C-alpha cells in the first residue's frame, strides 16, 4: 500500500527575519493570506495577501483601526475560518489540507483562544469549563480536573474552581476563559482584545500570564488597542485595510543579530530573570528578560506601566 503523504509541507521559503534560532521552526506561518467576504458590490476584502510568521517563544501584538482585519487574522490563524487564498500553517501543517475532524483535533490540542465574548458554559463550574477541551480530547475527568485547577492557579483564580460563571465578576470570568485557553500544551495562543472588559490591574496580570506562556515556548498573537499591552509583545504588526502596513521590533537582517540591534533570541526571556511581578511598578524599567536593544519598543512601550 502506498503511504498517503501527511498534510505537512516542507517550509518553502527562508524565514523572513533572522531572529529565530535556526533550530526553531515557526509555530504559525501565514503566506499570502486573503479573506474576501461576500461578492459583487458588497464584497469586503478583510485581509489582503498577509504574510506572517510567529516562532515559539514569541508574542506578537496585532494593532490597527476597527475593521482593519485583526479578528479575521486571528480566526484564520486558529482555523476557525478558511482563507479565500493563501496558506496557513500551524507547526508545519497546512490547515487548509486537514479534514474537518483533524482540524478540530488540532484546535483542541494545540490552539488556545481568548475572545472578548467569554463563551464560558453557564452550567459548568470554572474548573469544568477549563477541563472541557481536555475531556473532549479524551483525557480522564480526574486528570483534566487537576490540570484545570493548575491552569486556574496560573491565572490567579484557583479559589474560583467550583463557582459557576454567574457567581463571578467579569474579570474573574475572563481569567477563567484565559485559563481554558492555556490549559494543556497549547502551542499557539490567540487573544482578541482579551483585556477589553478588565480593569488595568487585572489586564496587567492577564498580559503577564500570556507573556509567561510564550516565554515557556508557546507562540502568541494578541490583538490590542492599547500600547501598554503591546509593550509586552516582542513585536507589533499594524494592519490597515487588511494589509500589514508596518511591523516593529524585528531585526531586518541576520547581521543585526550580531551587532546588537536585534531582538533577543526567541524564548530566551524566561531563563534570564525572575518572573514578572505585576505589582511592581518601576517607571522606565525595562522588563528583566529584555536584554539587548528591544526595550525601546516603538509601539509605545509603556515605560513600566502595568509591569
Ligand atoms: N462574516 C463577515 N461578513 C462580511 N464582512 C465581514 C465579516 N467578518 C468581517 N467582515 C469585514 O471584514 C473587515 C475586517 O473585519 P475584522 O477582521 O473583524 O476587523 P477588526 O477586528 O480589525 O475590527 C471589516 O470590514 C468587516 O466588516
Ligand atoms: Mg476585531
């Protein structure tokens, strides 16, 4: 019997920037991705030929005006919508080539989503909500519950494990939603304005959790309107009318890796210092993992706010 080629494609091009160590393959690669809604006079091009690569350890902020295609980018990256043309690869797998079943499995196992509308299941407790994707994936209930409680602890709400969504504040619900997005070995975390409903202290904690997860090896995409949140990212992609108009924080040449102008190697941050302390406010302090040249984030890094 001839073997069927898996939907895993060799990476077809050299990586577009030199920040990643050669051993690290991108978690997300979007190549020439276009998404057109509707047709004729009402046709809307939500994304036009977007190229984007995100490596393990990287948190990339996506900014741009309303309607510029940010949410479209995230839903395509997460396999919740299909590109009109172009390719989306997650861990080298072309999403467009997967069966619906394989895509659903990849979403459950490898992808985490945090959206503005929380989508917690009202009839389930916090722990049950967080355990749900793991149980759907076949994990035994007890083990899934244990993981869920650990994920809740990671976002600082372990004590809410047995509460139902309507017994929590909006901020608490959002943290539970984030725990659910992070539970298990998620490779790619997609967050669409995850702090929209939160006060600034809670937002800072949410950012810290996202950052820590990326430092631990995940790749993250964060849509945000707030420069102080984008300041947690390694780089920022700006969208306008479905086109990436600018990107900050990435070195333009491999040489810049050696002359001190590059960003840090991806994923190195966690080993460089203590975990962030969101309660520490030290204006002007760059975060401890940022070592060389990327502290002056041109996205308007917050200069210590919320850090
Ligand atoms: N399902 C859809 N049907 C028609 N147009 C859509 C749909 N989803 C998004 N759009 C349009 O695509 C463009 C980009 O939308 P979106 O990605 O939600 O932008 P953003 O998140 O930056 O506000 C907008 O013009 C929006 O109206
Ligand atoms: Mg949006």
